[in-house]
């Protein structure tokens, strides 16, 4: 390897450490430091030292040192570089985890240690050693099969509730439509009943990483509660109807990364439910765990196969490692059998403590056996990356919900047809009530979305947003115009607008204003803001797959970046597919020029 593919910032970090050490630092230490920084830019919070030093016998790094580097004695070099590398508490900029042979920036080592220690402690906090006959009966009652339907066996939703009742920490994971929010709604009812004698009014907090995800989980839980007609009104009243973002829940301190709520000022909560937990990065997970009261119950919901967070650290995926194997010990299997009457066969192999409090929901109520979207998602999830696009047979056999196009001309046709619905709502309002009109426009817009893997190049969001605007509103040349959809890209607590919120510019009282679904007022569905008050937005005809997490659309069109799909991971492709409820379209073409698009 003649030159390491390191960005400027990573090289600058190593150079800084070299200068701080009086130019005495071992080049091997500096090289590892540069790669820790580089890994962080790629979303990894540590450098795997064994893999790194086994990868190449020699490196040449002209910007850090011109010496030929030999790695046979790298452990000795690390041990001697005490000013740069520590092995635990201290002030060194890097931390060497000898047990797992990982090298961290100190801040991320601290986050990792917080997460590891607090989850390990929480797993030892037993909530219940036995369940009463009343709770057991209610558990069975909540999971009686609907009339005319046969219950799936084993009933993983029921098992998830039983497992969550015995500890202060639990994870419920599963793909789209597997019933995560339905399960947690029933679990909340059971928890309220369980706590009723000691705590008749338990404080329950509901949160999600983004405003969009918070709105979705709020809506899902409200719908689930409406279906549970036999639950006492006073029990339902204790379950929150509105979720918050995690940022808002923890509170921000001005000009600081610190949160208002922490171990010294914990949250006022008995139960904390966090949806879309796959989107939580390491720093935010550490802050959340640090702010939890010791006796509070934490339930994490999410899809372990989705994309990780944009910021470094895929905590949820690591917590859910091997969740699909149902690797339960005898004590857990006995608990499940005793309280649910569900039988799970013992599995051989490694059984971890965290797996005892993790349940993966297996049955999708959205995608049945005939669903092409479900089959495509499963195929991508289960195959290796090199073969994840070998899906012609699945697309061919499922023309109703899967569709492939290969030109920008076809993209124009699909975009104009689908976005035409919301444009028609704007041009032909069915009511004089501006809030009702805005609600109809927003709902129509949310039925379809273009997703991209990247922002830049002709297949990215920037270019496609310009294209779609040109196709739909050819006469509009200004930044703001009636019909412009925008996404908030930064939380604005003054306005109550959260990162990921979608709004549409509409004319109200003769002025152009932006309508959003309200985050704050439960009785007011629509909030209006002057365009001059809104900053940090981007046009939202096309979104990155990352930005679409926590959302779902009736029809999703995913644009592959080019023939070179190195940027695509299985998780990104899977996430794009599973944003679609009824139809998924895949666009793959070489370029606008090659396809004759004008």
C-alpha cells in the first residue's frame, strides 16, 4: 500500500499528536491514531487493532513519517506511548482496550464504557421474580387470536411482553409490520397493572430519535389503544399519547454537548419506551442511559437490520447480535413457558446475558407470503452483499408491488404521476378550511417518495430535487413557491420543529406559509410558519435513505447511484425497500446522458 487513503483531518490529528509529543512518538502509534480518526468518519467508534495490523505487513505514510513501518512490536510501542495511549481512566487522547484489542478516541471510549456498564447493571435489576395470576391472565387475554384467525405459533409478541416484565431492560426487535408498537402498547398496559399497587400513577415517557419517528409511534400507539376496547379508561389514560424526540426528552445545555438530564439530574420516569432505536448513535445512547433513574424500566424498539445512525456507533445492532437465534437459557425458557404457554426449542451455542432480554418478532402483518416487497427485503437481508441485486426473478414474479425502471424518462413519468396527487390537492382544494386543506395536501404528499443513496452527483438528492421541481413546477424559479416540500434538517425548539419534519409551502391569507403536522399541540393537527422564520431546510421530493428512517410511504422509488454501487450496504438497500408499504420501484441507469433524458 503506497499511500494510505486518509482524509486531511485524520492526518492532521496524527500530526498534532506528533507535535504534542515533542516529535518523539512512535510512527506506528501515530499511524494507528490517524486510522482511529478515519474509522470515526466512517461511523466506527474504534479501530480493531488485530485486523488492522494483520491487514498489511508494511505501510508508508508520507504525511506522518517517511520511515518504513514494522508492526511486529506494535504492542510494545503502545505500552510505551503513555502520554498518547492509556488503558482506562485518565487524560490520554486515545484509549487501548486490551481485552478486545480496540483503540478508541477517549470520548468514544467513555461513551462505550457508559453504555456497557449501565446495560450490564440494568440487566441485573430484576423487576419481577414471579407474575401474579391476575397479570398472567391479562397477558393471555391481550393475546387472544382475533375471531376467525389462527394465532401464529409461537406468539413472539406475547413472549416479548412476558420477557420484558421480568427485568428493568428489554429489547423488542423486528422488521416492518411485525407489530412492535402493538406489542409495546399491550406491554404498557401490563406494566401499569403490575405497578398499580405500589405506584398507582407511574410516569411513562415515550421517545424516538426524530420528530417524524416520534409522530409515527404516537399515531401507532393511539391506534393500538383504540382497538383495545376492554381496557379500563383509567389505565389507558396513563399511557402517553404523544412521543418526544430524545433530544427534547434529555434537554440541551447551551453551547455544550452536555444534557440537562443526567445521572445528577435524572429523568422523572418509571418507564421509558424508545422507538426506532436503530437510529440512536453511541453518544446519544450513553446520554439516555446516564439520565435514567436506577429503578426506571427501559424498553428499546427497533429493526436491527435497518441502517445504523448517521453519527458514529451502531449500538442497537450490536445489542441485537444473534437475536434471530432465540438463544435463551433454561431459566428464560422456563419463564416463557410458565407465563405464556409458548414452547421454544433450546438452542445450542453461545448464550449471552443481553439475549435473555431480547425478543425478535418474526411474523410480518404487512408483508404476507405473496408480498414481493417482503420477499425482496428478506432476500437482501439474507444474501451476501455481492449478490444482493440478483433479484430479477423476484421483480418478475411480483409485478403488482415491485417495478424496475432504467431511465430518467421513466423516472419523470413515475414522479409526475405520483406527486401529481398532492399537486392536485393544492390546485383543487375540497374545503375552505385551511388546516383541513393543508392536512389533505400533506397526506397526499406522504404517499410517495423518491429515495437516494447519496446527496451529490446526478443520482443524488440535490440533482433529483431540482429535476422533480422542473417537471412539476416548470415556471417556478424562486426558492420558495406554493407546493415546495421541505424537510427540517436541524431541530428548532423555538418553533417546535424537529429534524426530519416535512412541511409544504401553501398560500394562506394571501401569504406563502409552510404547513407542518404539529409536534406540540395534540388538539391542533397543523402548524403554520412564515417562510422567513424557517431556516435549515432542504427540498424534499427526494430524500436520502438515512433521512427516510422512521417513515413509511405507500410507494417508494429508490434510485441506485450508478453502476458503481460500492456506497450501498445491505442495510441501506433493506431500509429503502422497507419504507414502502404497497409498492417499491427501483431505478438503475448509467446516466441521464446515456438514457437520452433532457
